[in-house]
C-alpha cells in the first residue's frame, strides 16, 4: 500500500533535537527508498531491550531487525486504513503486541520543525507522553 505525505501538512516536532538528546531512537538501520524515517521512543526502546534481549548492552543487534519489520507492518496498516477511509490522519492508534506494557500504540506522522522531512514516531501513549513532556511542540 502506498500513500504520499506532504510534510507541510504534518504536525511539527523537533525530531533532530529529540534524536540528538536520545529521547527517540531510529527504528530501522536504513530508511527504505520509498519510506520515511521511523523512530521509536527511548522508553519503548528500553522496554524492548529489557523484554527481548538477555544482554541489554548488546541487545540492539537482536532487537532492531524484528523492530524494523514490525514498524513496516504498522506503516502498512496505517496506509491501508488511510486508503480505505479516503482520509489521512497524522495520528493512528493501532492494536499491537509490540510493547508488553500496552495493548495499543500510537503511530504519529510528523515533520521535523526545522527541515521539510516527514517522519514517523511509534510508541505507547505513555511512552510518547513521557518523551514529549515539557517540550514545546507544534502539534
């Protein structure tokens, strides 16, 4: 499923600042040629490492490949939903077992506030609220 995003129409977040400060982490090794950069919250990343990697220090090699696949499936579900409803929403709630701490998660389509780049941020409602708490955003 394919749909085109206009970054100018997406809510703005300081993606670069959030990534630089470590509050969000890339959810992929490389962005697919036809994809958009995907990020996961730091609390979500820590939860995945704790629950799926015995060696948390070196767990990224174990956790990242399945996380990439999970994010691709989540984006495909969001695209399918947008296509079926003929309406794109920048915030999608999906049922998922990705995180043991919550039965659903948020897929947020956003743009970087300084660069015209569309991105996606994935996390539980609590993870995203914790990550964005106290940060001025244009949502």
